[in-house]
């Protein structure tokens, strides 16, 4: 709660001039130095806490302005105000605290030298920290063309922003031009963000969006587009990140249509259909699909990417689209339609071109057409396949196919007929789609992930056992490898398979493996849920260590699922991303299970969640 502004405060006899765009705490530090004290001691003497000035409290800044004999509005308008624990408001824009309160303090050395020259005062009294230098999306001083340089690093905010103390230590280097970077020309992006901070939003498309989201999108889009020129945009050094922003801004400033066209160009020149959109737009996709998934300020940018992917990618049922499973195929390519119908690609292409359903200049992988519009045609064209062709369509080896037939996983459509063409390709594609429903997209097979055949071989079990566990939703950690298609892309998390089917502990799994299988990432908190007795467990002697420890048996798992939900389980059941579900539950004031305020992670009472969805739908 803010203090009441005092009316009886008198200006100090010794003061300093307020520099344009100077922060309130910088002014307080210089004012204190002019009077021979630290800013914290000055605050104690006049009941203006330095922390309150750091937090941008209105009354503290107003009192400071009176004490220093400067205009109150000039101090207020360039001081960031803490709005809650994680955000600050600056120039009517909201920033996450990490984006405006970095431990690394930057500045323009040319401006700081000018401060000393103009004021003819010691460095600690003259050098002023400008507010816009603190915004992480700002890289240059427009006045001098001088890139901002790192002045000092300090973890503690109270020490970090005692600017006079730090300027006294680095003044010699600044005066000797030791800190300067090579001057460069200001880019359109540099001018746009400076103008936005000075005057507020303009009339451009980017100006319709909050500044932090708009600038971040410029960076993410620029990072994606630079793949047209270099193979690894992530290797660009920190001091050159401005170029990434400019690359994105050059397109985004032209509006939504220009962004969509740039994404198409990037996709056509760098992408392969089997990679998936996440591999084509790695950072852009990852941030919009996960980090900013519940941030409403990024929603317009998410929708642009999502719409682009839907309209240009051959996504089928069960494929992941920005954290949500695709529930219905919208587009086929010639390749996917050929697999689903069993028709030769060349023959199918001719038929689709004759119907004007595809463009003749596109390769089979990118020649897309509306799946619903062509559904009647494709149904008529379905050609039953031989076992060899059916296995090839599912990207299986013949031995993999034979094993699944022996395990009664794959079944022909006809029996006791005098033909080998008894396998329905559409049923085969539906079989794969169901296996991949909710699968994690794997750009590469990281530690722990194994192809289903290799995992089965290691455990000396049949692949059919693993597939049934997936179909029964007992095995939840499923991966879809971006480098492969069909069955060849089906990966499982081996440790979970071993715990579930390996027989190391009969019909039981460790708490850690069970937690991973249900998506409970906060494993310490989940273990506490079990040890506190909120969900049952079974004490079993570990066959390797001979020590008794807690396991989750079949009945224990059933009891947990009867009482609780995790976000992953909800996502699978309700067909929505965990990010979307988390936001929806928060809006409905449904909080994680937390008796007595104890934290057990993102675990929700099933009864509350089901009641909400029954009422909502």
C-alpha cells in the first residue's frame, strides 16, 4: 500500500539536474552522492525508501522529485512501476521483470561522457542511467549510433541500482573510450522501438500489439527467417542479436500477409514434409506453442503460425499442432492420400490434377488438397493391398509386420478368400493415428527414447505387448520421431516400458517412473503426495537392492486415477493442450490439490474437474 505524499518536504540545497529519460533510482543515487551519502541512507533520512523508488511507487517518486527540486512528472514517466511480483509497467507497457530488470546493467558510453562534460561534476554525480537502456529489446543509442555496452553485473537489485557507486568504479574506462563498441547505423527496428517508447503505439500493424509481445515476435520470426541464409541462427553472438530483431521486423512491420508469405517461403526452401513444423520453425514454434501458450498478448502471433501450418502441412489425426492434437485431417498430400487409399502415387496424382484438386507445379509431398472435399473420391479409390505393400505403406519392415500379425495387432479385412489383396490401407493409417495420439514430437531421439521394436528386443518381450499398453493408455510416454514416417517414427520411453512390462517388480512401478508416465513433472512434490497418504502405494522389496521401498501397483494406480487428474491425462481425455487446460482451470478458480496449503504439484481433484466440464458442456 502506497504512502500518502507529504506536503511539508523541502528541496535539498545541493541537488543535481534530472537527465532526459533518467530513472528515478538513478536520480536518487546521484542526489545522494551530491550530498555525500548512499541512496539508502538518504532514503532513511527523508522517509523515502530506496526500494520504494526502485519499485516505482508513485508517492516515493513524487517525494524524491520534491526533495531534488525537479518536475515530478519527468521523474514518474520514465520510471518503471512494479505491478506484481513478476511484472513491471513502463511507458504504459507491461514487461516481465526479467525483461526490464536484468542483473546486467547496460548503457551508452557516449551519453555518459556527455553527462560529465555537460554537468562539470564528478562521474558518480553526473553519469545518469537512462530507462530505455534497461529494456532488453533495445540495443543502441540513436543519438550516438553507439551499441549499448555492459557496464556492470550485480545480482542484488538494491546494490545493482546504486548507480553512483558503480559509475565511480567504471568511470575511468568510460572516459578512456575503453568500453565503446564499433558505431553502426540504426536500423528500422531500432527507430521503431525507440519511437514506441517515446510516443506510444503508432499506426502500423505491430503497433496494434503490446510492445513486449511485438518485439519478441520480431526476434522469433527473425530467428526463423535467418535459416534462409545461415544454418544456425542460435550461433549469432549476443552483441549481434539486433540483426535478428531487424530481420523479423522488416517482415512483421508490413503486416500479417507479409508474415504468412515469409513463412511459406521459408517452408518451401528449407523444409521437408516428414520433419514437421516444429523442426522447420524450431524457436518460433517452441516459444509460441509452449512458453507463451497461455499469454493472451501472443495469441495473434500463435494464430498466424497455427493457421499457416494447418493450411500448408499434411497433418493427420493425432499429429501435434502447437501443443494440441489434430482431431481431424484437413489436408492430404499426394503421398498421404496414396498411403490411405493404396493407389499408386503417379496414378493418383493424374486423377487429382484432372479434378483440379492440386497444383501441377508442386511436388507430391507439398501438393495439398482439402481432405473433406476429396473424401468421396478417395473412398471410391481405396484399393486393398497385399501384405508386402501394406507393410511398406505403414513404413514397417516385413518382419515387424509379421510379428504384429502374429500378435493379433494387425488383422486383414478378409479371410478365406482367393486373393492376397486383403489389407485395407485406410485401417492401417487409422491404426497409426491412434497410436500417435498425444505423442511427443521428437526432433531427435534423446536419451531414454527407443524405437518400439528395439525397446521390445531389449526387454525380450513382444512389440504387441507394448502396443496394447499404448492402446489401453497404460503407457503414456509416446514419441513421434521427426525424421521418419509411419511405424518407423514410433518411439517409446524405454524406462517406462521396462517398469510397466519388464517384470523387474511384478505389476508395480517406481514412484518416479509412474510420475513421469502421467506427466507429473514435479517429482519431489508428487512423491510427497504419496508419502503423505493422499494416494496409496505398496511397499515392495527391490529385487536388485533387497531394500523395501514404495511402488505404485496396479490397484494403487487405479486408485490414483479414480481420484486425481494431471494436466497430461486431462489433455488426452478432453483433447486440449495442457496449456489451454491450465488457463481454463485457473479462470474457473479450480486450483491444484493443496490441503493445508501444501504443494503437491499440478495435481487436480478429478471430481472438481469433471464437474466443471459437465457444467461447461
